[in-house]
C-alpha cells in the first residue's frame, strides 16, 4: 500500500486511522476541549462579575483560568485536529503561534501557581502581614509579571528558533516537512527550559506548601487548645478555617498540575539524550495528559468551593443578567 501524504508527494506522510477510531478520538478529545473552555469560562465570568470574589487570591485564580481557557481554544483545538488527522492544516505561521502559545500557557500556569503559593504562604503563615503584603495592586503586578515573562519565553523561543539553535541543518533535513507542526528541542533547550519552567518552580512550590502545611497543623492544635467561646475567637476561627480550606483547594490544584505534567517533562528532558527515540505518539499522548490539567481545575473549584456552585447556578439560570446580581452574597466557604 502506497503511503498517503498531507499535501501530495514530498510532504509529510499521513497516518490514516479507521473511521470508527477517528470518530471516537474526535468525540473524546472534543469533549475535553468543550469542558475545558466552558468550565474555565464559568470561573472567569464568576470572579469578574461578583464583587464578593474581587480578592487578590481570586484575581490570581482568574489569571490561571484565563490561561486554561486559552489553552483550550488556541492549543487543544488545533492539537486535536492534528492528533486525529496526523497532519497540520493551519499553515506555517499559525504553527509558530501554536507552538508559542503551547510554551506560553505552560509557563503561565506554573508562574500563576507559584504566585498563588506565595499568596497562601502569607495568608496562613503570616496572617497579620497578609492584608498589607498581598493587596489587589500586588496581585495585578504578579499577573503582569506572569504574562510578560510567559510571552517572552513562549514567543522568543519559537520565533528566534532558540529551541533548535545549533541543530538547524539536522532539523530542516530530518524533522520538518510540509504538513507537520512539532516542537523540537536541542539538548540545551530541553534541559534549560524544563528545569527553569517546571522543575525549579515545582520544587519551590512543594517546599512552600510543606511549610504552609506545618504551620496550619500547628494552628489547628493551638485552636483546639483554646477553651473559649468569645465572639472574637469564634470569628478568628472561621477566618482560619476559610484560609485553610482555600489553601487546601489550591494545593490540590498545584498537585494535579505537577502530577499530570511531570511525565511529559520527564521524557522531554531525556529525549535528546537518547537520540530522539521516544515515539511521537507517546509525546503527543503525554502532552494531552498535561492538557487535562486545564479541564480538571474548574472541577476542583466546583467540588470544593460553594461560591463556585452558587455562581454556576446563577449563570446557568440567566439571573446573572439582573442588575443587582453583582452584589449577591455568595457563600464564604
């Protein structure tokens, strides 16, 4: 059987899946894309619309949701088409933007989570300093840093071809062809980018949350020893409980991110050292496992945050369009 090509002879060879397999893949991956877009869109609308949710922590969560939404639209959708059709049909220029946004979104996710961990550190470990240290102004600066750094890393790496620096001849002779959009890296590029963009921030976040956990456990013991029913202590206890619950939820989000992306970054860093012998299909599969993080985040909010569930009900019912809805009191949990 003669091979099929994406654009005729001389272009990339196309793998043609049976119709049943293609339908299943489109339904499965398409469902993931839709859930990712809609779930994160609900988070964005809820935090943007309801005044009670206009806090530094939620602004950082909003930035993370925007990252996940963009991943669903700009990365997952074209990635789905390429995964099923095994060809890139969106042109060379959009391929560069696609790869840039892939790097940008992953970098933005890890930076958003890093700043969220700092927010939680002050909230739990230094509650008296928290209102002065973590303000809306501080959160805005964190968000600007996140997106500026991510844009420089994502677009700089692809458009300046830093990922193939030194192996351009090999790349254009053996890797690239018409109808393929692949993120290829040198030993230096994969090592430096993986360590700086994933491993170092990941380890730092784990250390921060370990410190938070130890302090939170100590606070629980102290509160347990207090034998008073004064309204002041009751109010303080409620605040501490709320902060611990928010910290636990965001720690789960961070844990999910590290869990689903670690396999991809592991093979990404070793692949150049073993002669690029890891099958592209495995790379693609592990990338989709990482993308699932953006689908899971809104589900975590829905499971742990009653404010998200109530906001979801208001949005779906259409009551959000009422003029007084932005002042609605959502649950404090």
